[in-house]
């Protein structure tokens, strides 16, 4: 019996359309041919039903389904028991749960659609775990018996008996605009249960935003408002779902310090974060999640921070002797420059002159610089230092100013903006066909960009209904598919999970190299920025008042300059070379600051 149950069948509700097909799955199933009801399609139901007990795992229905709506997955044998929650027949299931500990920050790391948000809902007491029995859900007594002998038992007893209060920062802060009406300052005052409003507004630099309404503020300001709104509440469990999206590097570290300051000896703090360097800085211990997105997710036992993130990147869990990803993810600094130093000299060089631009009260000065083909230049700077303005100057978006001699050379530019709230009614296939028909059918582009970004699975979905991460992947594809001299990509990592970020960086890097073009990229995720950069442009000055963009410089000197403004230092992890932030005032931190090497490359 246990052997049979280690197979799960997933039918996607979005894709399965029994009224539009000939029910090929049912007709081709060998078990149905013997007279058993392995696959049933009731006239009233919206999807087909696959019986996991009867299924023999032949996989014929998977191949025959015209909408690719079925997945049959063989699970490791030991997962027959630990089911925590299942959404329904042929739906997603979650195994085990992360273990929160009082007085410590628990970090969750894993891909999108693998159950992190489900786990948060269960730990917050918003969703009652059904232990896989979605037809006869158990009561709390049975759930507590199920978790007996583990740290989760005492946790759930507290949740049920003491009615622990939870404060959650949701994943998508964009939705706040639709919910919150009126002045943000007044709203924050109403929520303030700890009398900490003034302190948090100073810490998160919210004072200039308080007079405005939610509709009028940027993504980063909304994110900081959402973190502040959780901070001022009196709660026992604090949960932050992706607190760093839209924030720049300095604000991410500030947010991390604010979140850590919530710890009390009896409070729980749980954080889901895809920016691994921030997660590393923020957490005390980490649980990884692995599995198949949208099908099943498994939570590992807690690891120390360094070990947990390395386990996730390696794709191998030593405690369970289990490999969950084919290849490990490592970070060698800029993979291309070392090999191609000899060739660089033959590339075309482009120059741009000293420029300045006045926009309202804000003045940006750009120092002259040059760049070559097949090069990625990462722009480092806080929000509001004019990175997007510089991108638009190169794109020739501003009219020529009178009396200014500086000739900006004309470049063909393909630009991916920061936000991508596409409300289009067409499918992804039509969108790609209209916008980038040549690239979309070109075999090289398909193998370099479309396949690795997993765009093929999205082709028949309507653009409007895609999730944030899916929209981002489509936007990157559209940007790279347009023929241009310069590709300007603004925050390619927003909404992507840690694995997709690394895939996206590899895709961008390989494409720029093959196409012999130049890319200018704005990126706040440190791991991704160091992986992508051949050269960096550092922005310094006072945000939104006056800033200077330096000319492009090497990764090492640029990072050193940038980090010295932020007053943080990085070391590299010996196993997979990912950059790690040193804790403030630690021995390593002081050593590197006195030596002046804020960014440490010991390759």
C-alpha cells in the first residue's frame, strides 16, 4: 500500500478543459481499458479526476493531454507519511513544516510555488493543516497528536490555546494600493500599538511619504510602509514574505536590522526571502524547501544559515542523502572576462561624453566613459540616484538641450522597465509573436533564452493572469528578443525566486556574449549583480537632489567604492564563492575596513 501511495497525480485547474478536448487521457489509460475507474471526467466537474491508488504511473495520459495539464510524479518512498496539508484531489501537497523557535529568526528558502506561503499560513494559524485528508479534515486535537514529540507540538499548543497574535507582511505590496485608502501617516497611526511610529518612520525613511496616499507612492516606499506597519503592531508571531523586493541595497540591510530588532525571548520571527545575501544577514537558522513547483513541496530540517543556503545552492541534502536538483549553483566572479582578455581588444568601443541633466529639483552629472561589445555593465546606487535617468539619456528619450555641444551617439536601445503591470488580454504566444516575431522563431534564441526561462509553459496563458515572476520572465524575453545595440534592463531579479535569478543571470550573460551587444543593468540583489558584472558604474550623492555617475570601472574597485559608502564589507564563501555580508563590528568586518578592502576577492 505504501508503495502505491508514493506516486502523486497533479491536474492543473487552469489548463484542464474537459469540455474542449476528446478526453484523450481517459481513452488512452491502460487501467481504464481493464475496466477500473482510474481516470474519471464527471459531466459537472471542471477537471478530470485521477485516482492515485489505481494509477500505475505509465505516463501515457501525460503525453496524450492536448493542454499539458497532467503531471504524474514519483515521490521518494519516505514521503508516504509526513503530509501536512493537501489542497484537494490532484492538488498541491506540502510535507512537514518549518520549525519556528522563540527568540530566533527563521529563514525559508526555496523556489516559487513550492509551499512557502502555505507553510506561513499554517504557522500563522490562518490555515488548518488537514494532514492530507482533504475530505475528512482532522480537528486540532488530532493535529496536535500528529506533531507530538516535535518542537511543532509546543508551538501549535501555544497558537491554539494562547491565541497567539500574528502580523504578516504580504508578498505582493502592490495590492496595498487597492486596499489602503487615505493618508498613509494616519493609517500607520491607527495601527501603532507599540508607540514606535516615530522611531520606525525615521529608521525606514518614511517621513516624506506620510502625507501621501498609497496610490501616489513607489513600490519601494510601499514596501517600507508595509514593513513599518508590521513593526508597529503588538504580535507574538511576525512574518515577512519577501521584505526586500523593490528596495535598494542600503534599504535592504536597514530592513534586515529592523526585522531583527523585533526579537523577544518569547516571540517568533519568520522570513521568506529570495535575496540570499540578505537572508544570510537576517536569519539565525534556515529551512530549505524542495520539490516540484505546483505539485508538492518538502520542508527540510532546520540548518544553520551558512549550511542551509549552501545546501539549497548545492541541490543536495546530506541529512536525507537526497539530490533535488541536477546541477549545483556556484558563483565564480564574471565567468567571461578571464577567458576573453585577448579578444576584448578587437571589439568595437563606444564612448559617451560628460553629460548633465536637470529634472525638476534633481540634477544628475554623468562622467564620460566608454564600453565595448559583449560587455555587461551593472549600475550600483541607491533608489533615486538617477540610474533610470541615465538609461533614458542613452536611449535618447530626452530632447536635446539648447547650447549643449555634447553629442550623445545614437544607439538602438531595447529597454525593460522596472515595473511590468501588463494588463493585456492576449496570450503570451500572441504577445511574443507581435513584438519579437523573428527572435521568437529563431532556434538559437529559443535554446538560449526561451527554454531556460521556461517560457514555453506560459505560451497559452493570458498575460493579465500571470504571476509577478512569470511576467518578469516574459518581460526579459521581450527585451532580449528586440534587435538593438544596447540592452537596458532595470531590476531583472524582482519577483523571481533564487533559482530563477541565477538562471536569468546566466541567460542574460550568455545572450549578450553571443549577440556581441552591450547590456546596462540596474540590480540590487548583490549575488546577481556580482555574477553579471564585467564593469560597474557607481552612483553617489544625495538621492533625489544631486548625484554623480562615475565612469565604468572594474568590478573590484567599483564594489569597494560602493560598499565604502554603505559601510558594509563582504567576504566569499569557501564552498561556492557566493558573497556573504560580514556582521557589523565583527573581527572580519573591522579587519577588512582597516585594510580598505570592502569587497573581498580571494580567487
